[in-house]
């Protein structure tokens, strides 16, 4: 099969190559999936670059997320699953067989049934972004009747955080950096969209909500002062990203605000919690409640360019497509 792979970490143009690789065979409890689309995430390029190093078992095919059709079953897997449309998560977590290839193998529980109304590309978007957003929104219980602030509502996690919070019955405020991103956030369902480049964020939010109940945070350092200004005792600030310098924690203001600081890394979330989130994702997809981001498609032969697009901060969602006919 054809696959993008690397044997050492570094810049994409130096270490990532598209080459013929043996087609993987599923072991006990695993399924093999013919990939129709691979969804590329920042975590994938950070692993390949060495920014977040992970062990390499001879070679590594990148790609945590994807979607396709199961075409072979390992021992112990329900025969009814053969031929099933699925979306995948954690494909490359501790395994060499990521989704930037024509085939991959994963434990059967990481290949989640994909409802017929959802496209393969939407399925390939679900893993890291939608699971992260789900956990950020619901880790502290229901949000019905609450006000949720999503910092960075035009990114992939922010997009789905808006949709999860609205689905959960919350009022949603979000921040963006420009008009085009504001349109994306409104399309996702945000009740109020604030351009943080146009002035003080708390001042823009307060006519809508004096305080907020939960904050989904993409940049804790730059945003902490604004978060604290909008917090009340018991407000949860959930941080899911760690780009840029670490913040200096102002202990007294945090005490005065009475906030709960929560940090999450998707790979440390318990498997049972992830499975519950995956089930919620599938139900939401069946109802058409989760929507796509603007796509940027690259053929598998152009995997290097796909990685560079993510590293350069392209908006929307980057996909690696194994074949023209898919």
C-alpha cells in the first residue's frame, strides 16, 4: 500500500516520505480500515516534528483521525462489522499504523460506526477535535441554562465546543480574530461573537452576560486576565492547549474569583470517558448536529504540503486523501 511515513522526527520535507509499505493485518480484537480521508491535526505535526516526541517503532505513519470502511477483521471481532463505515480516533497512539495511508489497523473500539448521513470527511474530523471539545464542555456535568465562553471559536476544537454547548442547552459566547472567523463561529451557533482585536473582551461580553459559568480555553496565558474578569465563584476554566509561554498564575486574583482551573490532555482521558464521548458524537452525527469546517484537501502524495499547511495555521480542516477516486 502507499503511505506517508517517517523514521525520525524533524521538518516534514526532511523526514516525511510517501512510499510503498506493507499492508497491515489486523490482530486479535482489531479491524483493518480502507481509508477514505485522514484528518490532520496539530498533534500529528507536533509528533512528526519532534515538538512532542513519541517513540518510533521502526517507522511511523502519522494520523490519529480518519474515516473509511472496515475490510478485514481480527479474531474475536463481530463478523457484522465487516464492510461497516467508520470514523477513527487514536489510530497512531502507541502504534505505527496512522491514517495517512491507504489502510490502517486499529483496535475495534477505536473504529466507531459512521452514520450514513455523515460524509467521510466529516467523520475524519471527529476524533481529536470533537472528542476534546466534548470533554471540555461536559467534564463538569451538564451545561443546561449556563453561559459558556469558548475562547477561539473558529478553530476546530472551538467550533465543536460551540456546537456541543448549544446542543447541551447553554448560551454561548466566543472570541475570534476577524470577520471571516466570526462568520464561522456564528454558523456553528454562537449567540455572541466577540473580536478580541477590537477592544476589551470582558467589556464586549458584559452586555450579554455579566459572568460566565464555563470557559473553554485555547490560550490560558494571554486570556487569563479576561477569564478571571468574567468568572464567578465556581466558574470552571478548562484548558486544552499549551502553545506559547506558560502563564504566571496570579494566585490571589484566582482566589478572589473563586475559579476552578482544569487542564486536560486527550490522551490521558479514561477510555470509558472517551467511549462515552464517541457514542455522543455518533448520535449527534446521526442527527446532523455536528457540522464540517472549511476543507483543505491534499492527495496522499502531497502529505508534506498538508503538514506544512497545518504548521502555517491554515483555517478550517486539512485532509489527506489516499486516492483521487475516494
